[in-house]
């Protein structure tokens, strides 16, 4: 129960890594505010957590690119729980295209969700945390925030920008005892993003099978396996607790050695 009675807002909580973080935080004793653009799915997650962990999560529709929806969700969180201790900015999308074929509107969409969405969520959380004199903001970034990504320029640009944003607001918020860090996972090869989208995208673009796509990515990892949700959750919990009270402005890899430094 490392996060007992801590109030955590998690964006993109309806599935995948966001849902996994929500489950881990429920297990650790957090009060949860679960936000997602898919209102029905996030409600289902909240109901399941309530049944399994006997908690009472708030769930809400949020489009992270729309400031008013984020602002209202933060207000509802404060109304229900009285404070905001942790923001997990997890909502994100990935669209992969070769640079000469990348539609401008899709490139912009990735930036809007992954970078501007993070900015909006951090801005609204920071308003509360500055007044409290405490808080933790954690952005779910990517190894693509550290190194360019083949035929994946929009995503990499959004994640590089996210690390710059993390470092900048960490400097701004440090005097208020608010810490800001990014977590950079490796390839979550069993996640919905990969299973429902990326294997197909990469297989088509490279002219190989989906099984060969997986083997290609696993072969690049020194520890020999893809990143798992629990690998990421372990670090997120650590960064959310006082055990990491002297860590801010960092972008920490969880990549099995694929990305170092």
C-alpha cells in the first residue's frame, strides 16, 4: 500500500498501459480519477476496480487536446477527493508513415494528443499542486523520446518534445515541492497498440509477417524480451512515492538495455 490515500489522475486509463497503471495504483491504495476519450470503456475499468479492490474511482470523458474537458475532470477530482497528489499523463497515439507520404493533418494530430495534451494536463494539475505545495507529475514517454524512430517522425517528435516539457516544468515547479518526470518504456509488444495496430502497420510497410516483426524487435533488446506493463508500473509507483523525493526533471528508460543514457 505504497500509495495509500494518495489521489491520482490517470489519462488514457481505458485500456493498455493506462489501465495497468490504474490497477496497480488501486492495489497500492490510491484514490483514482480515471480519464479517457472512450467513456464507456473507462467506466467499465472503474467498475471492475471497484469490485476487485473495493475502491470508488471517479471516471470521466476527457479529450486531452481540449482544455475544458481536462479542467472539468480535475475540478471533479478535487470535489470528490479534496486534493490532487499525482498526475499520470499517459494518453497518446501513434501513427507511422514515411516522411514524404505523411499527411500533415495526421502528423499534427499526433503532436496535439501526445505533446499538447501533456501540456494541457500538466498545466491544470500544476494549478492545484502549486497551491498545495506538493505533487507529482509523471509523463509516460517512450524510448522514441530519446532516439529517432524509423518512419515514425511524428511520434518521435512528440516524445522528444515531451522530455523538453518535463525538464522545463520541473524547473518551474521545484520551488513548490512538485516533482515532474518522464518514464520511457521500450516496446510493449503485447499491448493493444501493438496487437491491434503496429504489427499490421509495420508488416505492411516492411513486407514481412507480423511474427517476423515481433522477432525483429525482440532481437534488438539486450535482455531479450519486450517491455511488460509491470516493468513500467514498478517505476511509476517509485516515482510517485517519497522514495523518489530527490528525483525531478528526469526521463528514465525502461527498455531492457535497448536505450541507455
